[in-house]
C-alpha cells in the first residue's frame, strides 16, 4: 500500500498560503519555480514500491485515465490563482517533472496537453528542463517524437536492472531489451536520457549488479540515478521479508555495491552530484531534483503530491477519486500542511547540503536561525576521519568523501549533535 500521509494543519478550502509565506515570496522571486505533476497509474504495482500509485484504469469520476488530465489541469488553474493572490507573479517555471506511477501510460498527447496548460498558466522559461518518467515498454519513436515536439527535454527511464531474475524479484514486468529501444527512441527525438537503477534487491549478486552497471554504461545515458533498495513497511516486499520468503537487505552488500557504482560510473565519465545521482556534466544534472535539495519552490500537482513554497509545505489527498471530488467542487485538494520551525529547517538544510557534491556552505548554515555553530574542531575532525574533503573545507564548504557518502546520515547526526 502507498505510504501514509504525514499529520499536519488543515489546508484552507481555497488553498491560500499562510500570510507569513506570502510575506516571504517577494524575496524569493529570483529563485527557481518548479512544477511536479503526479500521474498515479501503473500497469503493475511493484512489490518494493510505496509510492502513491494505482493499477486500475478507472478509479471513479474524474480519476480515470481518460478524465485525469482535465482534473489535473484544474489543479494547475488553482495553483496559478493561489500563487497570484499571494503576490507570486511573473515567475515562469524553470523545471517541470512528470512522475508517478508511470506517466507514459497516458497517451503522449495527454502529457503534451498538460504541459501546454502549465505553459499557458505559468509560462515556461526558454531553457526550462521538462522531464517525464517512463517505463521502457511504454515508449516508442512516435510517442517520443510527440513529447519532444511538446517541449519535453528529458526522459527518465525506469530500467532498475539488466538481469531478468532481479527484475522478477522487483515485480518489474518489462523486457530488458526494451530499455535500449526506449533509449534509442528518446535520443532520436533529441531529448536527454536518464536511467534509473536499483541495487540490493534480495538475492542480487555483486556480479549481477556489475552487469547492470556495465549495461548502463554501454547505453551511454546523460544521467544515472542509482538508488539502494529500501524495504519500506507496508509493501508486498516487506511482507515477504517478514515471512522469510525473501532475505532482508544487507547493509554491507549495499555498501560494496555503492563503491562499485562510484568506481564503474566514474571510469565511464560520470560524476556524482548527489549521493545517488550521477551525470556527464553540470548541464545534464537533474535541475528539478536540485530544487528539492536547495530550498527552492515547487508546486506538486496530483493525488498525494507534495509542494513547498516560501517555507510552507503541503500535501494533497491521496486517492485519485477524492482528489477529483475536491477539485470538481472547486476546493483545494490539499490534505495538510506545515511550516517547519527554525531548528527543523536548519536540520534539513544541513542534511540536504551534505548530500550534494556542491556541499554545505558553512557560513550560510551558521547564519540560519536554529542552526548549530558547526565548530571548526568538529569540521576538521570530519576531514581527519576521512569523511570530508580537506580542500573544500578550506574554501568554506563541507563536501563528503566517498566514505563520507556511505555514512552521510551518521555525519548529519554528528554535526547536528544527535
């Protein structure tokens, strides 16, 4: 089952932002604005997935695959009104990201129509990054051409593994051969290619993971997201692990595979820019994901989607039918929201700063309300322990070494005083 929504304060029926957030917006006009579009449909629900996804084609009025684009566009209209009333005008979208679920289960023409509505309502910067996720078996040259013509610049393909047995363990149903066909279709349409892979599936050997990485390198994508599997509570995989049908994740195995990933991708010319993300250069980084890691603003549209604007976070109702009902009644689909206090915001700044290759700006962090002082002795100890780069620290930033990335959560706790 999808993970539970967090607890928060109620969202007003009209979706209006808190006055404190509106007061901060003028000072954020030079920051990027992103849009996340959630498409909740999947053909099969993978056993490890706890995302807000559904396999039925028809989930009620306004929530079928046919009617869903119009429902989502109605939230985009609400978003434009809420932001305008809060004083956020003239800020075009710098990134748009269609995620899911499997966005490409919808016809490419529907994705193009949603993007067109976002362009009409918000404006899209001329050099904007526009991404859709896709499963390998939902892309062909014709649909890729439609996406490119509509303004999509990038496709993130859910490869996960090149090994059929591992795909079966993950409940993935695509033919591994379809990955190369999808890559060719995206590239022929003139868009960038990103591949998503997952290490540490139960029973996966080191050699199987090596084969997946070598296949990735042979496909030569612009970007690679290489995640370590987390067995989330409430998923079918977690139930199998609990019953002893599958072995649990082995942290030592995960660490060895992470080291292999860094070495093999590094030799092929990829550089890490976030703990789990690698690209051929700055121009092929996921700019949308950088929004999440660098305190910029984004609106999340769709059931269960999360948003962040000027320090306030909110999340929509989960089920597509409830989402559609709210919008059909001209109500915000927002379920709850929160404004993190100074200490929570500072901790998040610390955690996210440590995850990216640009590193944590020490002085900027010290100036945050609620932040600790980050004593020089403690920072120097990170270098002495091989967790942070000496040269970066001399320049006022904490950048994790390879060993530090393996222990990123522990470094965060150490600097936060936990």
